[in-house]
C-alpha cells in the first residue's frame, strides 16, 4: 500500500482496475492549507493521460503487475518479439509499448517484461547496456572542430554522443535511463 | 585544487560550486532585510527552536525532537514577547515542518517573522510594499522584477483582492461552498494561486474565519478574518494577520484545530498554556511570516527552492 507521501515519478499504481504510471508529480500546499499531491499519470494499457490531485490521507494499491525475465528475439516492422527462456513462451510488444528501449535492443538481450493479468504491457531494461559502435568519424589530433564530443552510430542504429577519442568498433556502456554514454568497455 | 581532484568531484559538490550567485544574493538580501527593520526601530530577537507545544494548527505538522518539537514557526514565543511589552520585533530563523518537500517547499526553511503592536493587517501590507521596494533598490535593481519571463511592477500600491472576489473571478464556487465540499485548498492551488501577482504583487485578503485560527475576525465583514497572503508571480510569499488577542476565543479555536488533528489521526500537541495565559496582556497587534527562501527565488529568478539553499535534505 502506498500513501500520498510515497507518490513520485515512475511509481505504478492501480486506479479503477487499471495500472497507471506517474509521469509528472508536484507537491503543493497553500498557506495554512492541506498538503496536496498533483499527479499526471499514463494508463499503462490504453496510454490515456489522467490528471488527479490527492491529499495526505489518501492511499493506493501498487499496480498489480508481474515482471518476467525474457530474451529479445527480433523485431518485424512495429512488433517486438520476446521469449521466456524457461518455458519458451513467446510474447509481442508494440513499438509504443517498447518506447525508448528500442534504441538499445539487440538480439538475445535480456529484459524484464511487465505483465498485467498475463497481458504484456511494457518493458524494463537493465540500467546499463553494452553496445558496439558501428560508425564513427576518425579523430584527428588537434582537431578542435569536433569539440568535446562527437556523434557515433551504435549497432542498434541509435546515435549517441561520445568523447572524441572513442573509435569505430569499440564497445561502450550506455545508461538506458538517460540515453547517454557512460564509458568504454573491453570486448 | 589539482585538476584531477576537480574531475572527481561528485555532482553535488559541483552543483554547490554553481550556487555562488544565488547564495551571494541570499546573503545580501538577508543583510538588507536587517537594515530595513533596524532603521524602523524594530528589535531583532531570537526565540528557541526547540519548544514543548507548537500552535495547534490542523495542517502544520511539527517535527518531534527530544521531549518537544522543532518549531514550525516562532509565532507563539514572539507573541509572548509582544505581550510583555516588546512592541516592534523581528526574527530571521530556520523553521521545520514535517513532510513538506516540493519545488517550493523544504522541510527546513527560513522565515522572516515580524510583529508590530497597535497596528492591523492593512499596515503590514504597506510595510511589505516598502520592504520589497527597499530590497530591490538596495540590490541595484529597478522598480520592475522579472520572474520566469513575467514582468512584475513593484510600484505601490499593489493589488488588494479579497478571497471571495478571487473565487468569483477564477472558480465556479464561492469560498463557503468550496469549504463545505472540501475543495477550498485544491481550487486555491489549481485555479487561483497561479493567476495572482501577475503584473504587480497581490495581497489576497479576508479569508474565511475557519481558516485563520490565530487571526482576529474582520471588523466589518462577517464570516471572514483579517488575514492576508502575499503573492508575486503565483508564488506565495507571506501570511499575515491582525492578531487575535482574546484568550478565551483563542483557546476555543485551538480546541477546534486539535479536534481536526485528532480526527485525521495526527499528533495532538500539548496545550500551549503559557501562551494562552500571556494573551491576556496582548495589545492590538499585527504579525506576518515571510518565506526568505522564496524571496530569494524571486530575486534570483529561480523556479526551484533547491537553487537558493546550500544543501537540500537529499544532498546531506
């Protein structure tokens, strides 16, 4: 059970039998008045946006969801296919449900698939993933035009900015929460 | 500092270094506030942070500490000083309120509170205007303030708007109906506050009597109390009253607030007996609390309170 004081961005709660994720959150309190918690939420099934204001006494059930570790198999057009390696069961997510995670998905990558009443509705990636650079401009010493960073293309097609000394073929770590370069890795 | 250690500094420390402008401005504003009040014959006072019995207010939650509480405001102690004959006093101090954290709230924040005997809330409106004009001039700013893209003219007089006029203008309900439906605070926050103090600051005045436990009832309009809040660019900066000086009436109102706290399963604070007793000697008086952090936000043009304090609780 959550109370209003627990509400913040990213928390998933149950409202009228649907799971919602809080996408924007504001604590407000007028003068000598009550504390109010203004939330903008997205229905995790329909995608509909909901604005609600809660008070300190209000309580919420966490959205009743399961997570299952699955392997990414392939994508075809706007469909993304995953498999549970324990029972070989396969599920499909739409491009919308996959969201920004599509920038980091490569074959055989493991991810947590979110299920609501056995229906797959979303995806959580590890915070850090390792991807190879497939295209980068070479770095000429003393070349100041490039500045502090340069854009490179990763094996997923995603373009990220890296320090100028990072070269084509290098494997790098990317933070999936921010979409930013973290460091070079061996391999 | 060597370049290597500079690179290794954590995000918080580099954020701190980036606060030099705001922290400098903050120090300057606090100094200017002192000059303003001292020049007007106010005495600067200090009252204890650790107190046994905070004012019983329904929606202000004091932090327990030791055998008592950290004060949520210096109000009761400062009023006891007024009762004892200190007719013009001010204080700048940290105050503490449980579970208040947001873009404009810190659980530990800085209040400027001042009292003047033989005055009412209307005199405090004038004094607020004079204080802001003085700060702006001493900072070398003009008569205009730019906050988050809005230009606010500080020339006096500022707007004076009653709570019932604000409800009529910006909502479909009158204050009494909003209170009955428990929607007063929600409408205030969503429909009214964002529209206040847009071109010049606004004094929102004459609150329903039930929302002013420590204020005197209005001398002419029934059902409302002599309380105002100051808004600039939608930001709430100060709360003021013509103080209630009748001990019997004050005791009754505190009992109502205590009952509200009990009904919400909140801590009911010990009875502030010494304050109630002292009130018998209270001269007519007006008092006001102004959020110093928010005042700095305004002059620093910062939307987040985090920017104007050295450390937020999360950074400790």
